[in-house]
C-alpha cells in the first residue's frame, strides 16, 4: 500500500497525551483501537487518508462522490461538521478589512426570521434553542415563516460555505455549496433604497436569495429577462409579502435584472416603478 503525499495527520498511536483534540481541532477517537478523527457527521481514517463512510448529505450532491469532502474542493472550502452553514471565511475577512459583515448578516437574519442567529467562534452559524432543542422564536407575528424555515433547514443540514468580496457582486454557482456576498453591491442597495425598507436587498435578504441557488437550498434559478423574476425572486417576494402583512414596507421585486436609464441601474419594487421604467422614465423618488 502506497499513500499519496496528502495522506497526512497520522494517528500517532504512541501518543497518549490526555488532550484528544489533534489535527485541525478534531477529536482523535481511540475506541476499539481504530484511531479515527471524529468530524461530527462522520469519521476520518488518517492512516489511509479516507473517509470511512459516505457523506450523510450525499443525495443532495449527485455530481460529487459520496466519499468526498467540502464539495470535493477542500482547499477552498471548509466543512466544520459536514452539515452546517460555515461562516469562518466571513470572520477572517472581517478581521482583514475591519468590517462587521458577520454581525450585519446575523442581525438581519434574526429580524427576518424571528430567531436569535449567532456565529460560534469556530465559524458555525447557529440559532438559539430551548431546553428541548426547539428553536426559540422571538417574534412570530413580525417575521417571515418562509425565511425561518429556510434558515433552520440550512443550519441543520445545509453544508454551505459563506464568503464575501469587497468589489465583486453577490453570486452562487447553480446547485453549488458556496455563496459569495458582494460588499459594495449590498452597501449600495441599502444606501440607494427609496420608497422601500432598505433591508429588502440588505445583508439578510441577499443572503437568503443566494441560499435558494445552492443545492441544499433548492438549486432554483433567476430569469435574466427584464421585468421577469424567476423561482428565486418569487420565493423572496413571498418572504417580502409575509413581512408586508405585518406592517413593513419590503415592496415586491418586479424584475430580477436591473433596468438601465441614463446610465443608472434601477430595480423596481412596485408596479408604478416598473411602469415608469418600461416607458423609459426614471421612477419617482421621495424627497
């Protein structure tokens, strides 16, 4: 048996130190002399450099081997437990750029879902639970049940990695398992919102929009035809309608692609704005 160079992090069976957490902080399990690393969702055998069982989420990713990890790209992606929303890269970039994207996402998602969303020190997104393990919902009447269901589903078994970039726009490969959020783009959405709640395309709503593109979130698509929406926007509009019924003004997105008038891009969030844009006119703005 010859092992490739990446079959690293051996079990070191002669090491009897009481500290069980070894390679990348995972517990070395000596049960029955197997000496496997416990990654939560499954065990890793360091002697062979292989997972000993299939990914429990493998039926969501038919294009990837069930014995792969991190979407078969462990160099660029991390999978802390095998079934989670991984915010580690966001925490790292927040320190590099002196931003607070992680807090902005958690604040918005908590508002939208009625949950208490937080990120653990090792980058796992979580929500507060009661003593029986049920989610604590702080405001059923003023939050979205659709948004709450989506976030709970993904936190409990999403296997998604989140990052952000300062200049690039938000994007998610169709049927993929990672999300890139565009810092400048989302900041511009918030700043330039008019006649509508600025959170309608803020950090939380953009985060939710992108999750619907992921494999775990449904692998839905947008329509790039002006004044058309598509499956993802339709689901986001359903969230907006739930929030509108409790007194918020989230609008209703009338076009997935933006519409350019005079070199400025507009996204209509009501039928009046869409009508002005169809006529080649700039939508009315509040003073």
